C-alpha cells in the first residue's frame, strides 16, 4: 500500500507541476505581447506562417555519414547512453537527441526520429537478451506480460496525444516540462536505489553472520521491502527462452501495434482537422481501452479470488492489490507516461521505468518489462517516421547498429555485475543517472534555444493545432 501511495505521490507531483507550467503560458504570452515581442502576424495562430516559427518545422538538416571526430564522439556517447538506458528501462532518448543535434548537426525533428531508431534497436537487442535470462526468484517469465498488456495500450494512446500536443506547445514550455519530469523521476529513483542498497546490505550482512546459503524456497529471507534474489536451478538457453515467451500475449500486443500503425498511416494521408481525421483519432481510444479493459477485468477477478481464498501470492510482479482504484490509477499513469513520451520525443520509459519500481516490481523485471513495452512504442514511431521520410537511412542503420550492440552488451555486463555483487539496486542507480543526465543535456539545449527565440522576438504562446499540422 505504501508503494502505491509513493507512486501516486510521484504522479501527483507531475500533474501539479505540469498544470502550473501550462498556466504560466498565459502570463508569458501576455508579457511578450505587452512588450511588443510578438510580431502582429504571429499573434494570429491561424496564419500558416506560424509553421516557420515552430521548432518542429525547422529546415531539414541531414549531414553526410562520413568518418570524423563528430561521428566518433556521437558513437561513443550513443553506445554508453544505449547501454545504460536499456538497462535502466528508460531508452535514453533524452541523451540521443542532444547528441545528434549538437554534435552531428541534425535538425531537431530529424534528431528525434533518429533517436527513436536508436531506442528501437537498443530495446530489441535488450529484449532478445532478456528472453535468455531466467526470472531471479520465481518460475515465471522475466517479462511481466500482465503489466505489459496493462500499460502498453494506454502508453501508445498517450504517445499519440503527446505528439499532437508537441505541435501546439511552445518550445520553452516543453523544456520546462522536461526539467520537471526528469528531475522528479530521477530524484525519486535515486531515493529508491538508496533504500534498496541499504536493504541489500542488511541482508548480506545477516547471511554472512549466519553462514547461510540462501534458498529461494526457504523462509530465511529477512523482513525487508527488498529481497536479495538468487537464481534457481540451471536450465538450458532454449528452455529459458521457451519459459519467457508467451505467444498469446505477444500476439495481442502485436495486434494493438498493427491497429495503431494502420490508424496513424491513414491519418497521415488525411487532411488535418477534417471529419475523417477526427474519426481516425477517436478510433484509437476503443482499440486501447478494449485491451486495457480486458486485462483489468482479468487482474481484478484473479486478485479478488485470491484475497477471498486468503492466498497472499502476487498475481504479477506489482506488489499492490488490483482494486478498481488502482487499475484506474494505472490507466492514468499509462496515459501520462505516453503523453510525456510523445511530447518530449522519448518512448515513455522515463515514466514507466520508475513507475514499475514504485509499485513494487523488482529491478530486473522492471527493466525487462519496460524495454519490452518500449520496443513496441518506439518501433511504431520509427515506421511512421520512415513513411514520412523524417530520417536518412544510412545514419539510421548505423546508429541502430551501435544501439543494438550497446543494448546487448549493456545488459550482459550489468547482469553479470549484479550476479557478482548480489545488488540489483545497480539497475536503479543506472536508471536515475540516465534520467538525470537527460535532464541536464536536454535542459541546457532547451534553455539555449528558448533564449535564442526570445532574442529573436518569436511567438511564445500556444500554436493553432490545425494550421500547424
């Protein structure tokens, strides 16, 4: 219950801070208008010339792929960012976009599209690695398919909403939202990592003093919020992969992915704000809600049945009771995470990763589940960007290759480090570090561009949605 309350506190912080940031647009717009910084032709948001001032519609800049110190530096940073990002379950988009924009020289929109390619590559290789890894302490898949089915539809729905809002929101506001989100989630994740580190230290000390060889089926574990997890009996890689695969659930997730993709492709060929355009947007809601509702009913019935039978065993990895209130809360979290992901150009992992930890999912499973969900959301964006010709193919293939290697080897090195040190909190420390680094890099870039916009007397308010498509 305390874990659920902590997660609710994090979401409440985000909603409150975001609301205050949105309200501040009114005062900033009035201030710029009163001081004459907004040119008359910019005050009418229906004017199509607004596109020229929208950061998302800046001129396309695609540098040639050739060997240089810029490419080498971007490769090194991209490799490290992918390795750490996939281990933490956050992707690393907050690092990729500044690197591609500042070091290599891509325009903002192309950098965001290439970032999605890197996230997809790193997530896919991470999922492949995780399928070959057994669950640390239970005879269940290391990817929690119940949580994936619960969050993925709402996350993808939120991403669609976030992408639409990114067209409307001014650049300085997106920068403020980045800083609010990343500082909040990174600080909370860092606090969680410290708590887990302390629990692990207490458990290791007790085991050393008693000279106990821990058995997953025994009751020798201490009464702490976090239990040190010990691998079970050895299995072949093929057996582990078979245990980790749930074909039925994967097909459902793939069906949701295809439905969203088809709707997005058709929508991109439709005139903005036309009747068909809004119908296609609305159709995304029943698709997402149908899968989410099915999973909600399943979790609710199983949870109620086990509570009545006095069975304390968890249905999935989340250490919360699946009541109607908690399920509604998860729906809100999924939409908020997706909206933030679409708005900021990430895959939603910056909210989903910390959230899974908050509701009691162990780090290894939280990382595996978050990257699994991100593989679907990022690949959807990559296909959309490809159809819209938003990124150069040679650079996309190269950076994807870097991220694929980084995702696999990052998982390999960290998992082995956890086995040696017996501290799964390393994953949470990496997660908080990646989020904080993203806050710094994207914050600096955003502040610099916002200052430049102010000096050029550019429009600082909301853009018109229909004319900005």
